[in-house]
C-alpha cells in the first residue's frame, strides 16, 4: 500500500507541475500582451486561463488541506513543484504590474477625452448679432467592457 501512495503522490505532483507550468506560460503571454499595449491579444487565452486557474485553486486548496497528498513524492519532484509555483507567483506579479499600468493609461485617456468633450460643449456656438451661447448638457461616456 505504501508504494501505491508514493505513486499517487508522484503522479499528483507531476500533474500539479504541468498545470502550474501551463498556467505560468499563458499568464506570461497575457502579461506580454499588456506590456506591448495589445491587451486585445490577451483575450485569446482568457477561457483557458480561467479554467486552469480554477483547477489550480481547487488543487492547491486540496494540498493545503491535506499535505500527505504530495508529501510522499520524491524530494526532486516536490522541489520542481516549488520552483514552478515560484515562477507562477513571479509571472502573476508581472501581469499585475502590466495590467495596472494599462489601467492607468486607459483611465488617463478616458479622462482626457471627457475633458475635451466637456470643453467643446462649453464653447457653444453663436450665429448672428446678439445670439446666445448655449451649453449642451453633459452626458456619460459608456465604454465597451472588451475595450
């Protein structure tokens, strides 16, 4: 029975390594998309990243709740899992910085556009002698969620 538990642990760790490496790869691709100002290219992987992230979250919680699930794997395998997790954490931080920068730029652009629209509306127009200047009421700007 002990050999079966070792094999199960080894297999689980190997699967966690593969999952973590694939998720790291996809998140790195998305981070690069944001860093190169092409967030629309990151959309291609959203579904797979979401699916893998949910699986990763679930499996990580299982292992945290029951460390014996992986403790019988070899030290080499567990070390590879730790390294894969560290790489994943690093790429998540990178993506967070890239998304934050993109958000700041986008918010600045929206603010600049709104200010320009408001200033254009305040100018109004006059026609002929004694014409009154009218100011159009301000309206909200609606953004597409995918933009």
